[in-house]
C-alpha cells in the first residue's frame, strides 16, 4: 500500500506546487504517516467529511480547499485539524495549483462548456472561443441544469462567442476579460458591483456558485487516483455539500 508521500508526489505531478498563488496553502497539510488503504476525495474538509472518512476506513482525504489556510494560533478538541490527527487521517489539498493545472478545475469547466483550445486567463482561469456561440441566458440555463445550481447572470445583449472561465471566485476579473476579448465571464462568485461594471462594459456575467463550479474536479481527481493506485479504495464524498441553502421566491 502507498504511503502519504507517494500519493503527494502523484498529486504534485497533476497539480505542481509552483502553479499555486503566493497566498495559497496547498500540499500535505496534515501528515499522520502510515500506509493508505482508503482515500476520500472532497471539495472541503468539514467535520462531516472527517466522520465520513473514518466510517469509510480512509486514512487520507484529498481536497481542493485547504484545511489549514490561516496560521494556527491554537488547536482545540473541536477543531477539524485536531480531529484529523486524533483519528489518524491525513490531508492533502490542491487549491489554486489545481485551478491552474492542465486538466484541472478550469480546463474541466472549459470542456463542459465547449471552449475550443482554452488559453490561460488571469493566471489560473481559461478563455477561448465556444464551439457553438450562445446567449448569456442559454449559458446560465445550461449551468443551472448541469450543476443543479442557483444561477445569477447579467446579459449584455450580444452573442457569446468567447468565454472567460474562472471556477470559484472570479467576479472581479472584468479588466482581464476585456483584455482577452471575452464576451462573457463564467464564475462561481461575483458581487453587485461586479455585475454593474460588467453590464456597463457590455460583458455578460454568469455566476453559478463557488461549490458548483469547482466540484466537477472532485470525481476527476478520484478517477486519476483510482488509475494510479488500483489497490487503494477511493471514495467521492457524499457528505461534502454546498454550505448555502437557497430560498425559492414565492
């Protein structure tokens, strides 16, 4: 059975550390040592996901979002890192390096939405011409259907030929989208002012949810781990979910 370092080396080959943003914290963030017989893949490491890993006899969680992001000043019995160590469960996190990596978050989204020959956008995102031009409304409807997501959007009133994609938080990238010649930005998060600025600049904006736009990488990573480590049980988290609930209008 592989050890943590061997799996970390493989993930490094998929999402090299040098691709990560300077402010990020990716890599082996909790190393409890020992052999790995089971891996749980998730977007976030929460208490529910740790319990799921324990129940599933997983010695390792591979996640997108870092379980340790800010410096730790103390650790208590209710903290997730404490629970990981106590349960002897390690954690490897690939964040912005997996966003930027070939075959990572944004390449996966580009493939889903038919972006031809995507190129780097705002360092970790992607931009390219759509296989089939569409409208912002149809693109938003496609996001809602594919991701079962609550989608907000700005329709600039022109066809979308070139799409800029940034899974997660990309609402503030209007300037970069304009420089790239994009007709639309598709991302997970954007605020009111991003929407106003996009509309005034004539650029459509699709906001499909942070969780929704990044989760597609989880089953892809799981599949890669299965192929590389066939003797290890690899599970996809069923407890990791969008933290938001949504109220439907009456």
